[in-house]
C-alpha cells in the first residue's frame, strides 16, 4: 500500500538513527499509513534535496527531522522559524505547510523530559554542562524555560563558547564557559550535570571521584552505559540516558507533523527494542 504522507530524518552519517523506529511506531499507534525514512544527506547536498522533498506531491512530505551536520545549514532554506528555533538558534524539525517550510527545535522539550526523569522538577540553581554544540544550546534553553539562571559550560577550548554567552544573555541565563580542567570543582557544585559531547570525548573524567548524588544526564544512548554514567551511578546519582531525550524530542516532532498527541510510551518501547536488537 502506498503511504498517504511521508516524513524523513536527514543527516550524515544517518544509518545509526533510531528515528525511523520511533516515528513508524507512532504512526502505527495513531492508525496512520505514513512512511518515515532515513536519508543520507550532508551540507552540500541539502539545498537540492530539501527543495525536492518540500515540493514532492506523490505522496507529499509532512516534514523532516534533522540531525548533524544540518541543524544550522538548513536555516537559509526556511521560510520562517518558530519561537522554539529562534530561542535555540538551530533547527532539528521542519514542517511543510502551504508550500512553505517552518523550522522548529524540539530538542529543548527532550531535555526537559530528561530533567523530569532525573527528579529535577524546578529550576536548577547551577547546571554543569559538558560540550558546547547545538544540543548544549537546547540545554541552556531548557534551563531558561525552568527559570534557571546559571549554567557553567566545560569545554576543551573555552574560546569556542562565545556564542553560548550570547545565547545565555538572550535567554536570561548566566553562562560561564570554563576549561575542562575545572570539572572537579564545577561538577561538585552543580544541581545537575548534562553531557552533550560525542562518545569518548570526556571519558577521562570518569577516573576522578564523582560527586555524590548529583543527577546526571547523558545525551548518548549507544553504547550504553557510558563511563561517566557508570561513575555517576556508582556515586549514588540518578542517571538518565539519551534515549529519553531522543524520544522526547521525537514525540514533539510527531505532534508537529501529524497534529495529534504522540504516543510517548509506544515510541519509547520501540526505541528500547531497536537498541536491544543492535546489541551483540
């Protein structure tokens, strides 16, 4: 049977993406005969492919999910940006409607779900953030959404964090960028620690004594658990893995694309099953 509508995730590399499993499970639960695919696409290919998908009619695309390295590259191709995308400065979701393309950012909602699962219901007085990329920007926006005012960002090269100062000033969050060497002091004074770095980038921190009981969120979900997740758990911390964020942001994408409430529990189960199937 031909799908009545389509959606897809674009990025490079894309073969590892769990998004198809999540979105397809959501469509099935909602009774929609929609398709969802993963399409390999780098920055050079994006403009032409974007136009092709936006203009497709048989069947049409409801929208797109975007992952690295496309979250900033897509900005010149959009007709407008929703407040969520304006706040964070990058886009991970596109909705096609009336011939136009509207950019959104659902990563912040995924981060907020991680905060909830970590037991942080209110505003963090002090957040320790590892990494300074697009996901880190969503974390700072989530802190602002909760009414938090301080985020201490740890980077190997603090000079690369200037844009985070600007973001923090726009959102009312005091962003302090520090060298990774300051981690023991910063982590020990935080209400919650969030790691947004690539796999292996900060594993060395796991060798140092981990502060006791401070909730830890890692945006990675494979391989899992990460060395930092193991260290935090051993220190009595509540640990939340990246699948929570991934499903949380994907659920909002489903709602934007379909106009219906997303079946979060169904999507999370699908993600857990897909990860289990990948394990040796």
